[in-house]
């Protein structure tokens, strides 16, 4: 058979093993894995490289339309490609209007036209003001819904995202359970976090350590318990976002062991930064839930290796630099990180701590694809989309601001020494990024809709 592409001699990460083998690609799909392939339009020698499934980043904020001066599709998806991400699942907030109905979703599609370097699936929003329109987003093909039980949104802007109270959350769960939809939730106790934050500000406590103290672990644990129980009553599938504490993970694990349909994610920044790092870096490392102390981080690594976290995500949430000005309590909370997920975690998890390559691939790609129903993504397997990241191991470099493709070249990872590099990213058989040649000529990314999978 004649193929479009053959990838030879790489260490290929399959579902249960990693071995040196070849991959043949035809019409954007993986056609065969093995040896003896010779006839192809293009042959890539991946000797010395790890060939893994392209990352499926299940938590990405792109702020277009409405706030494209924060981050746009062109810059955000180029950064993703440079970081080894081939599919993102885009959150329904930070853009204006928030993605809460059919019309706002189509505004997003229009804004992205011709700008996608990678593929993109969509979250719809579950907010206080769209309980009667949730069906519209389901009909249009969102793969899940996102909600906050922590305070969010600019109250002065009518079409910004909004958190839900317990009743609104429960009613939304009941509706979405009928659609067999998944609800992803930001779980922190809104009232306690807000009041502790106000107390700290009034007392002049405005450091990184003060900010972390204003969002203590128990506020995450309490909220996770609450959202789990209400989801159990409503019989709705649940996904807990960016869990930052071992105690929070324990709640998810307990519910899962009891038979509840629940998954969870965490983020690289909780594994490679601690509160002391946050204090040194400053507001660029502010996020919520916050970066916690070293002991918390060490125990998060333990639970990651035990399999209690389903997937790792960037929670890429950038903003203009001026919104990071001032003290930690004043600054916008969000980390610009999607370009650094794969190389940083490959270095920290695989090279420094001995994580097996199949486990790494599951955390970065396979599990997210399964959780969110992306049937053609997340695996190097015959019939799946030919989405790959080539990782060059043991290649030390210091990340510089000029290396970043974000609209604003700022990130808490700038200045970090990373001992791995992304050498190439391939989407559906086409090279979209190469470390030597740069980006592909065209934006071939597509929107992935649930009913068209």
C-alpha cells in the first residue's frame, strides 16, 4: 500500500507499551503500526525521539471574541502546537459574550474562522442565567458543560460568565443528566474564600503566602464534597477541575470507589511550583485554586502516580500584563501555560521521577479524549487521527519570553530550565510545528462537535 506519511525509528508510545517501531498514515488516520512500510509521499526519521499522542488539553481559555486582547485563536493555538498539543477543549468563559447559548457559540465559531492551528472541541456554560437554554448548546455539539461554585465573572458586564448557587447547580445537573452530558466544575467555597480574601486585604495581607492562606485546602474539600453529592443525587456525570490538594483528590477517589461517575484533572503548575516559587515569581503565578506548599506538592505527586488523577491540563488563562500589576490580592488570577505542559511534565514526571511512558500518554492525551468523547483522538492506534508530538529527551534549554507564541509573552515558566524539547507536532498527518522549520503554511485546525464524532 502507498501511504501519505511514514514515521520511522521513533520510540512510539502505545497504550500499554513503548517501543521502537514505525507508523504509517493515510488520509489523516493511522493506517498501520509495525515495520516494512516503504512507499509514502513523506518519510520522517524519528530516531532518538519519543513519539507520543498529541496532547489533548481539556482546559484551555481562549478569549476571542470580546477579549481577544487577552488571547486570540491565532496566537493561542500556535502556542499549543509549539507545545505539542493537537486538540484543546475550550472553556466557555473569558471571551465575551460567554458561551451560554446557541448564538454565543456561533460567534465563537465565526471568530475562529481560518485561525485554528490545532483542533478544538467546546465546553458550554452552565450559569445562573441560562438554565432554560442549556439544550441549545447540547444541540450544537458541545462535549461538556462548565460551571463555577466559586465566585467568577465581572458583575458590571451582563454577558460575562457567572457562578451558580447550589439550587442553580442542581437544576442544571438534572437537565444535563437527561442529555447524558458531563458537567465540569470549579470547586471552591465561594463565601468563605471571598470573605477570607476581604479580611486579608483589610489587614494589609497582600503577599503570595497571604493569598494562598485566603483559599485554604478545606474550602476546596468542602466544595468538592458538595458538588459530588448533588451530582450523585441528580445522577449526572461529573468532572472536578484543577484539583490542587491531596485532600480534594481523596474526595474524588472515595466517590469513584463508591461507584459514582466522576473524573478529575490537575495542572502542571501544582506539580512544579510551590508557594515559595509563587512568592519569587509574583503575580504571573497567581491562580485559583492557588499554588500550595511543598508538602502539598509532594503528596500530589504520590497521588498522581497512584492513578487518582485522570488527566493533566493547562488551565491556560492569560490576560494583558497590566492586569497582573499591583499586589497579589489585586492581580488577575490565571496562568499562561499551555505551551509548557508537555515538555515540563515529560521532564519532571518521566525523566526525573521515572513515570512510564504509557502512563504519561494517558495523563496527557488518552484519558481526556475518553472522558470527553473525542473518539478519534488521544491514542496511537490504527484508525485514530494521526496526531503526534515528537519529544526530544535530555535536551536542556532555558525558556525565554521570545520563545512564547502567546499574545503576551509572559508566563511563570519563563526562566525555567527544561530538560526536554518539542521537536515536532503533527495534526491528522500534517506537520503543524517543527523546531527547525517553524509552523506549517496553513491553519488546518477544525472544531470537533459531539454529534459529528
